[in-house]
């Protein structure tokens, strides 16, 4: 849908274009020329109209505006990755998962035992941009497993969008073996920072995770006595 090019326009029209309910509230007012305007209390309205401060005229500033199509890029190549978010995109959803630690096992010839590495750190957030933005990301690898020793830690995943967004999800610790009755120990989970919705352990993903959760369900997971699963970075923009 594209908002109409002329004529009257309702607040409901704008809400529908943004995928909101028709009852989403905004504050109305008039400027010195008695032109109806509003100061939105929903940031997405500003990014729809390209007005990042001050009042928005209803409906002149909203004519011909359209919510962009959602594009999602899942970065799975271990190491550095880069791409550009094109001009016109204003909202960015992100998920960053660190690599899991490698597991440790007791009997080297049979891989017996079970001391999984820790899950990679996990962060998610929603951010707003005003122009085309460069994206740089590092995808952390999974840690190697070890026999009667400590598995390697998973690699850290990072994401940078322009100069304003920086997210880090550290790798999980390696599982480790200690002689004694309780010889198996799970590696410590990774941590995360920079997300504005959630930062934490990949093993405790919140119920409000993004709809593309299944895209990373196998990443950043400690796998018993085997190598840890690699991390992932997902960027969805519109």
C-alpha cells in the first residue's frame, strides 16, 4: 500500500501503512498558520515521513509515503562480512549470536562422556537509521572439542551499523574434564551487549524473540562432547 498523493488523510491511514492498529495514539496540534500537524509518539511515523524532528503536517508530509519491503540477510560465513543497507530503509531489526564452546569428553577412543560447551551470547534489538548505512559484522566460529581437557571457547560475533550501533555477543566457554566422581562440567555461557531489547545467554532466548527465530535455532549451541555450533548475525531492514 502507498499513502494517497493528495486530498484528506486520516491517522488511521498512517497506522495501517505502518502495520499498527487504527487506534495507535499521536498528539495533534496546529502551527502558527493554523495548518493541522501532529507530533508523533511513535518513532516509526517519523521514519515513514522522513521527518526526524518537529511537527509533521497532516497530510502533506505523508503524501506518497510507503513502508518499505522487509529484507533479511543472515550472515553465516565465519569471520568478517559487510554489506550496505540502502537509502530509504529506516528500521533495522538485528540478532547477534556468538559461537558455542567446544565440548569435552572422557574416553578419547569412543568420544564417551558429555561435557558440552556453553551457549554463545545472544543479543537482539530494533534500531532506526536516517540514511544509507554500512554494515560490518564478524561471525564467531564454534569452539573445538577436547579429550580429557578443556574444549576451546567459541568465537565472538559483532555487528556495527554505521557509527551508531555496536553489538557484541561473546562465545561460550569450553566444556571441561576434571578427574573425580563429577568429571564433566558444562562451559560457561557467553554474554552480550548493545542490544536494546535483549542481551543474554543464547540458552535462554526470551519468548519475545523475533519472528525469524527459527533461522538461527541451530547456531551458538553447545553440542555435548563435539565442537560447538558457530554463531550467526541476522539483519532485517525496511
